C-alpha cells in the first residue's frame, strides 16, 4: 500500500514546471520514469535503499476533489511511498517535499484531512504514522513476517549508517574498525537484536544500540550481551567526542577488553538466533 498526499495551489494551478524539473535534475538520486501520461520522478536513497515517487499527471487524481475549498487548485502533482517505511526514511522524503512546497507555495491534502492545509512536515509525519499503524492493525499477518526495532533506535541505526563514511575518513578505517551492524532474531518473536563483531585485535567503533557483540576470535569465539560487557568494561568504552552515543575502544584498551571477554563468564544465549536483513525490519 502507498501513502499519498497531493499538492494544491491557492488561486491558480499555474506554476513554473521548468523550475521543478531543474530541481529534480539537480538531485542525482532522482530519475525520471514515464508511465503513460504520468511523469514519475523517483527518488532512491543510495544507502538506505528506499524509494519515493513525485508524480506529475495530466489529470487530477485527488479523490472527492469537489469537496475541497474551491480557492485551491489541483496542480496534478502528488507524492507517494510505501506505507511500511520507517519514520526516519519518511522524514528524509518530507524534507524534499517541504522544499518543493516552499519553492512553489503549495498547500497539501491527504485523504484523512477535511480540507486542504498548509504544508507542515510534522503534521504530515504524524498523519503517516496514523496511517501506518492502521495498516498494521488491518494486515497483521503481513507485518508479522517482518522483524521490529523501536522507531527511535532504528533512527539511531540509520543515522550511524549515513555517518559511517565520514567516520572512515576521520579515523582511518585501516587503523580503526568502523563497525558494521548485523541483525538477528528468534522464530518466536519479531524483536530484532542489533549486533556487531570484533576480532579482538584492532581498535573499533561501537555503534549506537548494540545488543550483542560477537567476539570473532579463532580460539574463543562467543556472543556477549553488550549490557553485560558494559557493566564489566565501561571505563574502556570511550565516547567519541562530537558523535553522540558512538563509543570507541582505542589501541591502549583492546588488550584489557580482550582479556575481560575471554576470562569472564557471560550469560550464554538461551535461544537460537538467525541473521536477518535490515530491509526486513520495521518500526511497527
């Protein structure tokens, strides 16, 4: 299912489409796909791998247009994207939509509104969340096939993924492990566990939200709950200044941390976990 909203303009349906085309062409992540009479400008995020569609059509697609305030004119321009998208991704889409609304003084309409309203990013984000939760309640079997991470935590994960290239330059990935996430879950729960691995030899970054550290050592491999490890080695996990809740274990501390992991007793995993993909994790 697609979440949709429509642009309208007060007093006229005329706007400079050449300026809009120039705006789209300036974004390397937007491509034009023609579908019959429609022009579909598809935004694809190259790192987070999601799409949004900015569609210009030759005729109106607003349902029950006759019920809306007649001072607003349909400009035959709408935005649509997957109703299951995480809130973080939707906010990135709405940033683009907001720029367009301000550029052309567009107002906006969604089917759940009584009438056309001023474009406000926060209002549309809340509207999307309402639609998404309603979709979840009506499609429980489909949603059950996905794993879940809390929206705030998933936002931290996406934010780290986007900042990772800068960290690789700042810290030199040849000297410091700029850690990647991987994700796991059990068959009996939708809850996804946020994981990372460490070889026990190199300084490394601890991204936000880690539940499980996989100690990838040839002699002493083990999964360690991050909460337990933090309790035993908190002084070795240093906050990376200027990067919020990202932590780092430097070269002076790796020997001590390795010894703690090898010699300490940690609670063993009591369930069987299987690896899952980030694209199969929702925030509902």
